[in-house]
C-alpha cells in the first residue's frame, strides 16, 4: 500500500487474530474510523510486521494456535520500539488469573468480547492519546522536579569548577548574618563560609553529604543544625542537585536551604503529646483488652473460615474442572473415533459418562459463580444499554442450540428500549433463562423475548414448552431447593442457574418472577428499576449552563446544576449522576485535581465525565484523558455534538428529523 503525504500522520493499527471474520470486522471498523490497518493471523507474522511497519497500536487476540497472545505480547516488548507501544488484548476471558497473566506479559488494556464495534475506534483513539500523554509526562518530569527543588526560602548556586558561590538574601537571614546590601563587611558566600555556620557536631555529616552528591550525582537532601551568632541552635533542610557538562563532569550545584526549626519543634511536641495520650488510653482500656482480644480472635477465625471457603471453591474450580475437562475430551475422542469404533454397548457407556462429566462441570461453574457473587468478588457495574441489541447477542449465542432442537428464537423487543444494568451479568441472566426455555421445548416450539405492556424496564422470556408444575414455582430461585429436572431431549441441569440469575437481579435492585402453566409454556420476567438519566452540569456562566440544561431536559433527563467544581463535587457524591458536564476553565479548583478527586472517590469513580472548554491545549487534554475523562466539547457548544455524546453514553435516542 502506498501512503500519500497527507496520510503520513494517520495512525497504523496492527490486528492480530486467528479468526479471519474478527479481523475483517475490526479492519472494516477501524478503516472507517480513519486508521491504517495491518493484520496477522498469529504471533510469528505479527512480530515480523511489527519490525517492518512499526505500528502505533496493536489489537492482540489472547487465544491463538501456536504463539498465543500472551507470548506474542511479551516478545513485542523485547523488540526495540516495542517497550511502550499500547497493546490492547482482545479476549473473552475475565478471570483474575488470565488478567494477571496478560498484564505480566505487558498488555496495556483489554477489549472484551463480544466487541462493541461502534465504540472500537474511540477505544483505539483514546488508547493512543493516553499513550502520548504518558510520553509527554515522562518528558516533563525532569524539568518539573528541578523547578520544585529550588522553590523554597533561600537558594544558592555553587560553581564547582571555580569554587565560587552565590547566596540569596534569604540565606543570610537564615544564618543570622548581614546581607551584602546591609553591610559591606558581610561574609563572602562560599562552601567554607557555609560550613562555618554548621553546628560543630554536624560538620562531618555536612561534608560527607556534599562530597557524596558531587561524586555520585545523586540528589542532595538532608537535615542539619546551624549555630547562630547569638549562640542559638536552629535546624535547616538542605536540598540540591548536581549539573554536569557534556563530558559528564560535575560543574554546578543548585540548592535550597530551608529553616525547619519550628516544624521540628511542633513534630517533637506532637510526638510527646501522642506518647502521653497513648499512655492515658492504655491505662483506661485495660479492662477492654481481654474483650478486644477475644473479638479479634473471633474476627480472625471468621475471616479464616471465609478464606478457607473461598480457597475450597477455587480448589473445586481449578483442581476438579481441569481434570474433568481432560476426561471429557478423552471420552469424546473414544466416542467419535472412526478408526477403532466402540461396540454399541460400550458407546452407550461412554455416552452416559460424557453426560455425567458435562453435568459435573456445569455444576462446578455454577457453584463458583454463586460464590463470587455472594462474597462480593462479583459486583454489578451498571451502564445504560440497548435492550434489543443485548437480546440479539443472546439469540446469536444460543442459535446453534435452538437449531439442534428445532426451536425458534424471536426478538420482539423494540429498538428504543433502554435498560440500566451490568452488560455482562444481564447477558448471563438472559442466556440462563433462554437456554432453560430451550431445554423444556420441543421441535416447533418458540422462545420469544418481549417487553410487557406498561413495564418498560422489564424483559420477558416466553416459551411454548411443557410448562412448570405450580408447586415448583416458589422453589425455582432458592439455592437450597433442588428443582432441576430433565429437559425434553434428556438434557440435565445443575439447579443453580436460576438461583444465580436471581442473585444477579437482586444485586441490581431488581428480581426475577415467573408465570407458567403445564402444557402451555412458561414466561420469566427480568425486572429492573426504571432509571431516569441524571446529568450534572458544572459551569460558572449562567446563560451557558441554562442553555445546556434546556437541551438536556428536551430528552427527559433529570438535570442538576452547580456554578463551581467544589459544590459540584458535593452534588456528585450525594446524587451520583450518570454523566457530568464540567467547564474546564473554572479557576476555583484545578481541573486535573478535580478529575483526580472524582476518579479516586469510590462513590463517583464510575461517573462518565465530559469536559467543556474554549481551550485546545493538547497537553492538558491528553493528561485528562489519561486520568479517565470520557470526552471533550469545544465552547460554544454545538447541540449536535452534545446529542452525539448523549446517544453514546446515556443511549438517548437521536431526535426525529
């Protein structure tokens, strides 16, 4: 491919995936988003392409034959130029072991399957911006550190080659000496003059610290005492840095001297007060010591018991699932081996063993999922999502199973239905309910997804199968009640899928309900709270804030307002909006500090954030992107651009043209 002069700055993306369809979809999406694309089917050609093309970013599939994604990532990091390139791992795995393995191999971030293709270009562009921001930060750290090192009370400069020294007036005052502007007979600045003011017992410390800094080039940083002309002793902190010429010879030391006597005095007083207070507290809590010890012991025992339970679940998942998977693979090989076919009796035995093994693996998976949810290791992270699209993905996942049984899957969910839920966990619930319906359907039956009348945040899963006995309905969602029965084709279940799904919905402040009639079918209802999108607008300019508020209210959005970031932060903590529009130019609180506060606060860290500004400083914008800002809008605001953000983040339907 010939790249023209106008295309030289277009980012090059390397896609590495053994699935040709996935490569095709990603290539089409990224080219449409304005990227150049190279692709490879596995790790080895990917390494060659990287050496030749030097891409700007890599999308790397984890599971590939031959050289998998982990090894490919590690090898790229070893190649010159590959140390800092952003590598996004494309994976369907979400267990902690796989995540840790990817980061250890050098991955920058993840893109989970199934991929949301409309957002893929944005993810890639933000990853590139974040990478560039990190590079800019690295370049500026050296100059920033130097500026901070010489920022306090008195500063000095020592020319090592000429052994001459300059002091600021503050140095004279710290040492209790007259400045050169006050007295013609003042002390001449020199390292020897400075040493004369050092407390005698600290001479050796002072000299050794200075010598070590000059010889090693390390930063000078230490405390010492000085003897004032009136005989008083004060404490100062020395901070300095060595400058070298092109030959690596130390030629200059810049430094600061700060009087920290009062600070040290306060620290000593606080330490004495703290020690005294601890003695008082210890005397007054003798009677509680035994009780506290018992409580601590009971707490430790409870934690140990809980830890043992978690370890047991992990043991089940790891030490039982893997061997069972191996056994099943071996049995499937025996069952399908055409070269040494089994007789009919042996085939029947192997078939039964396969059914038992697969049932055991499903049981282990369900127990593991329930344990993760109960212990808080699996918590919902809800976002606004399109219900019809989510149902369509579920139908695609189950299409093969439905086709095998001759069951039709129907999506009657309207295009404009919006839900607020954890995307992955809601998908788990939909798949559990739909696969359960297929299990109890016969050839020609229908499983239908729909939205009940007057219940816009509920999804129904209705089948025309055999139905459920009325006495079993109250037991379906209770883990202690064994309700699993054999499907119409002899399918067996674990009995944990429905309780797990109910736990997921309860964690969303929703729930599952069911209606059924023997011989006519069953309908499960996925009930979620009806959430009205809430947006916080922070802008000190009244008319601009009012204009944005009016636009948002046209889409039935609940709008909160603030004239400054500090008040806005309090509102964000109290109300937890789904989206914040914040004016970047509000001078009352530094924008980077504000973003950091939002993203570090556990209550507000997941709120989507759009910054608004008349500024276009790429350094600031890149830094904010790296800190977690979702998007930027240039002032004065363009309504069409605002609406695009609402469509992407809150799934607000576009206006009818």
